[in-house]
């Protein structure tokens, strides 16, 4: 097989931009402003999982709308995006991609369906099958991501975000604190696969205290000059990104950006399991119920010592709360 190498020139680069935020952060409006700037005067495509809410902006922007309904399998997103790409739209906005992860029929539901199929209601068998139940959902998700990176149109993906808590060891004691992103600037956590926002060209978090103003989750050096992090995302930012994507000149050699930290799958699964058990204990109506949950976890050996130490703190707090109710 003959392989030919040519001087690399940046041209017609496809943008895949992620915008995450809770209600009131301006993520849909910001995504549409970016899309309008990138597309120029051409209409863009809107794939809507939010019961047609994007139509509220029909008087402000020129776009064609399509609803995406449950079940929100990764393949359903891939097919909708492929249809919009084949129709020739310059920009495709998806609002929201969070349903692919946590919506009806999304990855979390699919994993539960697989777990039910494999183990039914048998507790020990369910624990043994928990990892295997992720095989099909994660494989379909990976295929979707691969297709996202191959479309000709520019993509803007919106994600919901929510506030979460985690157990953190401080001065030898476990404390409940707001969970933060790897960037450390916010306790609003995007609802999606943990690595998805780092797969994109750029991704940002918007918060209700500063609607539209981007906080970078992933922002590479070549894009920092195009985006003012002190001002809302708008049509001008979209125009700048579109010009950069057109390219046409040889790139300046730069040191490679460090790869985003990848979360270990085993540790992530242990954290999910810990949070589930901790929630069960915190919601247990009686001391007996809480004790049964805790002792069952001890007997199963599912959690390592550091997680069990944290769970013991949760258990002690719940016992204290229940004793006060007597």
C-alpha cells in the first residue's frame, strides 16, 4: 500500500462546540447566537428534545426545526444529526444532548434495562453484572461520538447541568461539599458522559449568575483569542469561529496542549455505587433499615476501605438524625 504525505494546511475544519448550563443560564439562546454567526445568512438546523422550546426564538433567528423523541438512544441522535448534515445545513444545534445520557431510554435507562435482563431482582447477581450492563450503551455512545466528529456541518451541542455533592476528606474528617468540575470553577456539573465535553473542539459552562458568559471546560490555545470570557457568547464570536474554521494558511507550530485528565472508569463506577448506597442510607426510615443497608454493603465487600470509611460517616449521621426523631 502506498502512503503519500503532504504539507498540512488548516481548512474547512468542522467545529463541535459544547454549551452546558442549568435553567436560566442562557445556553439555548447562546447556542443559537453562535449558530447564527457561524452560518451567516443561511438557516441552521435545530434538533430539539425539549418539547419545542427552541421555537420561542423563531422570531429572532432563522432556523429549521425538528423534534427528537424518546427513546433517546445515542444512535437516535447520530441519525438525526446525519439527516441534518445530508440536508446541507451549515450548522446543527442539538438541545439537549443530556437526554442521551439521562433521558428516557438514554444510557442510564439502557444500562438499567440490561441489568434487569441479566439479573432481575437478585441483589448479588445485579452487583456482579453492573459493569457488563454498560457494554451495549457505551458501545453505542462511542459510535455516536465517532459520527459527530465526521459530519461536514458545524455542531453546537447543548447540555443541562445540575448541582451535585460529594464526600471529601478534610483534616482527617469526611465532609459533604459541592462537587466541582476538573477545572474547579463551578459546582454545576453537566449531565452527560464524563469525557464527552473533552472530545469536542471547545466546551463551556454557563451559570445563572452570569447568563451567556462562558466558563471554559475545554478551550485550546488557538481559540482563546476568538472568545472573550468576560462577555456573552454572540453572533460575532460565531463569525470569528467560522473564519478560523475556514483556514487556508499553514499552521504555526505550537507545543501540544496537554491531554485532559481521564477519569478512571473503575473509580467512577465505585463513586456512583457509593453515592447510590449513601442515598439509600440517608433515606432509610428507621435505624433497622439503615443498619441493614450498611451491613449488607459490608458483607458484599463491594467498596474499598476508603469508601467504606466515608460510608461509615454517612451511617453515623443518619443514625444521629433518626435517634433525634424518637
